[in-house]
C-alpha cells in the first residue's frame, strides 16, 4: 500500500509529509473461504445479515483501517506499525499472525538513502517472512 503521510521525528517531516510503503501480511485459516468462495458464511435467509461469520480476512477492510492509522501524525515508525498491527488484530478474530512493515521513502538523513523501514511480526506466521526488498 502506498500512502503520503505526516510521519517523522522532526516537525518539518510532519508538516511536509513523505511517501510511505506499507506491507501487511496476515495468517488466517482459509478453508471456509476456499470452500464457500465468499467473505461470509451463509447462515441462511432467515438469519440476521449482521450475524454472518467471516470466512477470511477482508483486505479491503485492512486497507481502510491502515488508511485511517496512516493519517495520524506520528513521530516514530515503530508507533505506526504497532498501532496498525493492534488495530487489525482487534478487528479480525480470525488473524492468527501478522507481519507489518512500513518503509519511509527517501528519509531526510543528509545522504542518499532510498528508504528507512521498521517491521514487526506478531503471532503465528508458520515460518513465513516476506523477502526484504
């Protein structure tokens, strides 16, 4: 995901903003989603639609939650990734593990640095860790 956001330790960074790349990987059970080919378990026509059981993690919702968190001015990238991870775990009961990496493009370090990044991993990722490109 690509965002322009007001994150940085220095006041100028929060005023000017910067470009960020956000990677989120979640681990969840996929059997119900694969079998039903739907976001929610069909409970029948008589059931309340709000009581539908999610079969997977909706990545549209992930994007929207990340978008909300990325808009909040924050001094440290560590605080942003922790906030995003906690928000996703709170939103989705079926996440068993997740990985969040936030890359700040061209940080103002006085030299030629393409990106600075922070990542966290929580829960069961079953040995999965994405490539560090």
